C-alpha cells in the first residue's frame, strides 16, 4: 500500500475521532452546569481550552475565556486546525484522496457529515438546545462512520491503519478528558472528596460515555476507581489501555509481527507503552501525580505517533 | 419539420422538431428516421415520451450516486459537478465508423512518425515540408527530448482526436489531443448508465462494447516495459485537478496504484514509490501531469507536482512514460494544419479524414484574411484546450473582436482561425422537450502492439440553444455513442 494512502486513511480516522472527542470535551461543561445546584460555583470554560493544548492560539484569536468564545473556538473556528469543523473538513480531504481504496459507504458518510454541518455553522447560535443537538450529531456521525467502516471495509492493511489511527487518537483524548479535572477549580482544598468534587469527576465519566460501564464494574463513585477505569481498564472501549491494545493489534497485523517482539521502531515504541500500562496500577499513577502522569503519557503517545510516521509514511528504505 | 415525413405514432414528440438546415444524425433531410436510429425510435415510442423523460431523471440520479464528477474551482472552494448526460444516444452506422477508424489509424501513424522524425533526423524540415520555425517556436517542442527514442518508437500512446461532422455530412478532424486527453471515464460511465436506463433496447441491439478499455489500456502500458510483470501506476496532479475522478477511476479499473508526485522518488537510476513496506520500483507511468510539470530539474523548476530526476531515469530507459514527453508539439494547432502534409510525406497516402480548413495567422496572407473576416471565423489559441482562449466570430461583440485582432497582430504565431463549422445535431431532451443540439465526437486511440480505436468515444453536446461549444467547462454535456455492428 502506498505510504500516502495509508497515512490518509489513518488521519481520516483520527480527524473523525478528534471531532467526536471535542464534542465530548464541551459536554463536560454542559453536564456540570446541569448537575450542579445553581450558584454553587461559577462556570469554568478555561479548562476546556487548556485541555486541548491550544491555549496560545486561543489567546491570540479571542482572549477572554467566555462560554461563547470557547465554544466557537472548539467547535466552529476555521483558524483552529483542531476545531470540529476543521477536523471534518480535513477528514473529508483525506477521504477524497483515497476514494478508490475505501468503501463508497465510508465516503458517503464523511461527505454527508461534512455537508450537514455547513449550514449549522452558518446559523450557529449558542442556545443550549442547538449546541446539545449539534454535539450529539457529531458523536453519532462519528459512531456511524466507524460502524460503516467495520461493516464494509475488508480487514486489510488499509483498515488496520485506520483502526490504529482511531485508537491512538482516542487514547490521547480520554487522557485529556481526565486531565480536565486538574484544571477545574474547587472553591478551596476542603472541597476535595466532597459531593462537588465527585460531581466534577462524574461529569468526566459521562463525557467519556463511561458512566454506566463504570457503575457495573465498581459501583460507587470513587476517585481512584474512576482513574483506574479510564486509564487502566482492559475492556472499556474508551479506556486508554484498551485503546493501546487495539492500536498495537492493528500495528501487528500491518507488520505481520507479534506483541512482545519488534522489528520496527513503531512496534518497539507502541509495545513499550502498551506494556507499561499492563504493569501499572493506580497507586503508581498517584505517586507520580495524576496530572504529571497524564502529561507524560501524552508525550510518550506522541512519540509513538512519530515512530509510526517514520516507519511507514516518510522516507521508507529499500 | 416538413409535413411529408413519416414518424412512429407515439414518437409525435418530434412533430415540432426543427432541423434548421443542419445535418441531423437521427433524421434525414426528408424527415425520415435514418436506418441506424430506426430500432431505437421504435422502442422509445413504444415506451412513451413520459417514460423516456422519467428514465432521463433516473439516469441523472444514478450519476450523482455513482459520483461521476468533475471539479470546478470558484472562490477558492472546490465544487464537484456532474457532467450533464442526455439519454438519447448518438448512433454511428458501421460503414461510417469503419471509415473513421481507418482515418484515425492513418492519422496516428503519421503523427507518430512525425514525432520520431522531429526529435530525430528532422527529415521533414530538411525537405521543406514544414517550416522549421513553426516547430521550434512551439511551446510543446522540448529540446530535451532530441535524440530520444521511447520504447517501441511510440510517442503518442493515448490520444483523443476530436471530430465534427459538417452540414456536408463529412467528418472533419478538429483537433488532435495527444497530451493526456480526458473524458474516457465518462464514456464508460455513460455506457454503464445507459445499460441500466434502456436494458430492453440494449438486449436487442448489437452495440459494440467499450468496457474493455481499461484492460486494453493496461495491456498497452505493460507492453512499454521489458520486465516480466511490470509495475504500472497512474500519476495524478492530485484531488484539485478537474479530471481527478477519471484518474482515480482508471487506476481502480486497471487495478494499479494512483500516485502523486510526492509518492515517487528517484534513487540509483530508477523510479520508486513509497509504500508501507518500503520502496517499490515503478516501471511504467501513465502520467496525467503535463510535460513541463514532470521534473523540476529539467522543466518548470517551481513544479511540485512532478518528481525530481524522473526525466533522467526516463532518458536511460529505466521507466516508461505515456505519453512520451515532447508529444505536445504535435497537437499545437498550427502544426495540426500540417497533418495532411505529414500523411502524404510519411505514408504517401491521401488523408482519409480531412482537416477543417485552417488559416495560420503566422502567415501574412492568411493573417490579413483572418483580420478582415474575423466575424465569420473561429479563432483559437495555438496551445490552449478546453474551449479556453477562443473567439467565435459570429457570436462575439465588437470589443471582443477588436481585442482578438490586437492579440493576433501582436502574437501571430499563437493564433489560428477556422471557418465556423456547422456541427451536426442529435435530438436531445431539453426541459421535457426534444430539441436539436450540436455535437462533436472524441474517439480514443491506444497505440501499443497495434493501434486500437475505441468503438465510438465521447460524444459531447452543446446544451445551450445554438451553441457550438461542447466543452464541459463551457456548459457542455455528453451522450452515449453507439457503433452498430
């Protein structure tokens, strides 16, 4: 398979997954606003931008962390390459270059998603109802896309590059959703472990679609268990560890290798990071500090991304 | 339409059909349906006009869902548009087709001998048949190709020769398109849709198939390499090219990779493509990128569409390019005027398909004639295609004519002029009525082990009333073309 084609399929999936997760980020705030009794604490929109790592660009374009600015920046801003609109447009451009490789149904879904949000961008308003529907559509559109891909695309090299891209992106975004808690301020330190604190945690869980699955596994809401669930769970499809297992399996299918051994830099770095998660417990995480741990993980995952690019996409050797 | 004609009863939609003294492909001057159309019109009248119109709408929808599109760029935003399609086919009777086919083979043979000669001994110039200055002033002439001999001595592997039929009923060659002619994907798409639209008609009529074109194209391309199982690719400028759909379609139909310039790399005297498993050698490139964009080292240094160093590999014979770089000189519209002389010179034959009479503004006598008669003529830029850089004297304003006159005086080598030809017409469904619309024909010719002419080709139709311009960029559509056995 051409490197460019593999890369396009990979990024097409990453962009769709990214758009979905940006919708999830914003939902955290919506969930919080609805769960908290009015007047408990001021709405906080700054954590959303800090989480995405695009704070500098935001400051340059908008300045103040108001609700309108933050939503506009994350959802509709053309000059933000990671906004939902930019992601869908990039996903479509990637899909266009591989139309002869992917199934026509996949192309149709991406094209329809892209076309359907354009009128919404024009008539955008910040009414809660409009936005909730918009973010639900984005999430559903993304789910539909991955469903269509799984139902219509042969499990060939192309599919595995797409699947690997999707799960690497998801691992990064679940990590960031969890990291939002670091930026959410409590009125003071005495609030740690109080219902307000737990409400913030459960808003994160809901945004990761993990609320019910968490309940089935652990029952009561406890910080350590929420962290354990979203990072270390093997089976929950948005948990970081699950994502890494999936991504590594696709990588092995591409190279013909096996987990536990490596021939390429991509396999080495991916395998290392996945096994690190296999042999980590929640105590280790809190020893390093949750925010520090999440931050380090993002850096390591980025490195895996570079290794994959170097191994398959850029100058391949004879 | 005259009163004495006999038409099938239900086909009374033709009652008000007016032929306006043009050659009509379906109806004879006396109002009779031509024999090659008899079966079709009988069938269509059996279906009833409402049903026919309904099937037209169904065909339009099928094009959209199949994604057979071309790109138009406006305001920096790309739009994918459907090439309008009309379901009444253009039918060519077998005797007429056989003559066209012989004529095209003759023409391509001569053009190819010309290319061999012009980049080799240049005998035709030394013998004074074509003035040297015309060749060396052509932007399509590439000095870098002098002394080169492509595999099997073939230069123009794929060509699309535009034909028109004048009111005298004779097919004339309007243009030779030897530089990556496009449109063949529409021929295949049109046929696919027509089979769905009129299955009952197709079953009963002996229409020569076109669907084997991608296979023949692949065979021709593989023939250009000496390796046992050569790797063939299609090179596209990318998704922003107006013919991107066709590039992707042909690659898919041939089962080969569709590559962009950045997918290819030159190393140790060979061309490779970057794959996820490392570099893979490429032997034959069907390139849909213009000559001057192919290699920034040798041609346009600003090109990002090409592959640095690829021309050196080509020169060493380590990769084949179709069509060969330098071929464009032969579809310069000034050089086109000399093709009948080439046929005589190289083959000692008379041309089977005549040229449209052509005035070369480069020649002072011709130029004076063109400037005086510009209102009656079609003026074309020698090196542009797609209906761009063109003036139709009969429809131009005073200002436009004056502007063209000035350009002709300033750059006489760059312009030619032809009398306005009365393109033949085919009945066409326009707003639920049948109206006569002008057509041309672009048959595709492959030159490999032997010369293959695709039976039929692309019939383009000018959908605007009275319009003679059939290009898709100028409001043209297309029809399926049937060659009957």
